[in-house]
């Protein structure tokens, strides 16, 4: 499974869930890959015993991970093996320990649309799993369509570190770094520029809300960056948009704190970690009605929901928040309260422990 220093949503999820499980008094061993290749093969990280298998071609990392899991069963004696993502599923078979699987990926949804052969293949991959956890109801339903019995699925959302992502963070240093005035309005999207994240539609919407007092900040990189830059240039708004590139997660609290509105223009999404980080910082969201985003955004209370692939609707949603400071403040405060009640890692970890108990 993915784990720091590798970056990405699954890596962040496993790290934060593991830390929260340790805080609840549980013993946690993480079996992952050495990415980058010079990463330590073994270390203690925030109370977790982290063991990493050597990377390589698919057949090799599968074999190495299998060996690492077998060794962990022999000397660590786990009660549960919790698999995150599709890649480690096959090596987790037949080890004599119940397997819980968290179905994170939009790739699962894509494969489910590719016909009955893929659905049967995915169902076969999940056959040995005792319980499937999904961070969105869409992924839960897709797991059931793949053949997982309804009784063996659970919806548990992603979580967020509400002590690190907080309204108390000072966003002024990020504004100074980016050259943004303290009284300007900032619209932020923290998204990898890949098709499923819909950044190209936000770029097309930008002409509908950027102006002298409004700056759009895009954090992230990816294959669609040239397309995004071309759209912004063609629409004459490139000079009002800052492309900040990829940033390490420890930098992100400052970026959210420097923003006034955060946008999730996604085409596919589970419980968006970026959305949760924004909510924890007390920022309102504009998001598309896809996947798990409507489970985060209560339209008119914590932000605005719009149809996907619709730049005009996206621009109108952003303008609605930019033009109403009272709505922005109330929505951000409500979003923060919802995080504390439903999405903090300690809450998510407690729900996960209950799921473990179901299979023991």
C-alpha cells in the first residue's frame, strides 16, 4: 500500500489512520513499498512499526510484499490485515488472517464501467475479503455490483487532522510568497491536474469570477497542466491565476488559510481529503455533485454544489460565495463543526475499529 514518503491520498489516509489507531491504544504495523527506492526498509514512525518491501516490476513487488506479509503474520501476529488500494489485494490472500479492504480508488469505478469481464475480475479480487470499507456511498455501491455481499460492506469516510488544519493557521506567509495582497479574495483548488479532477473545467470557469480583487490559485501538477494554461491564456485571465505547482502536505495548512473559497471541480471523487482539509480550516467549498462530494457539502450551509463539467455553473457557485461575505463566514464555520463531529481521524479510527471487531 502507499505510505509516506510516497505522496498521494492513500498514503496520507494510511498514515493518519495508523496514527489515530496508535492513539487509541492499538498496535499497528505498516507493510508498504520502498518508494523512493532509498527509503528505509524499516523504521518507527509515530508509534507505527513500518516495514517496506523492495520495489521493482509488478511480479517482483507482489512477491516481495507477500513475503513481508507472511513474515508479519509469523512475528507480529496481527488480528486483522487492512489493505488499502487494489495493488496489495492479491498478496494478502490465504494468510490465515481476516482481510479488511478499503476501496479508495476512482480506478475501481472506471474498471466497473468497462464491462462484465472487469466486474467479474474485480469480484474475484475481493472474494477473500472479510469486509470492504468504502469512503463514499458510490464506491460502496460499486463494490456490491462487483459481487461483494451488502452485509460485507461499510461506509466510513476519509478523515482529517483537525488539529493541524485549523482556522488558527496564519495564511499571511503564503500570501506574501505568492504576491497576493492581504485584502484580496483568493479562490483555491488543490488538485492534481489529471482528467478525473476536472481542473480544466475550473480553468474554463475562471473568466467568470477572476477580477482585479480576486486571484485563483492552483496547487498541483499533472498531465493536463499544458491544457489548463492554454485555456487560461485563451480566455485572457492567465495573469490573475497563480500555478503554485506541487506542494508537500505540510505546506497545505497555510494555503487553505490563505484562501477564501476552495473549489472541488472533480468528475470522480470519494470523500475528498482536500475538501476535508479546507473544511477543517473553516473554508467554504464549491464542489461538483459526484461521488462523495455531496456527503461533504450541504448546499447552502457548508458551500455550494454544482453539476460536473459545467464551467458556467462552477463560476456562478464561486461568485455566490465571493459576493456574500456573511455566507462565506457562516458556511466555513459550519464546515469546521461538521469536521469535528464526523470527520476527525479519531472519529474515523473508532469506526474502523468497530469494523475490525465485526470480522473477528
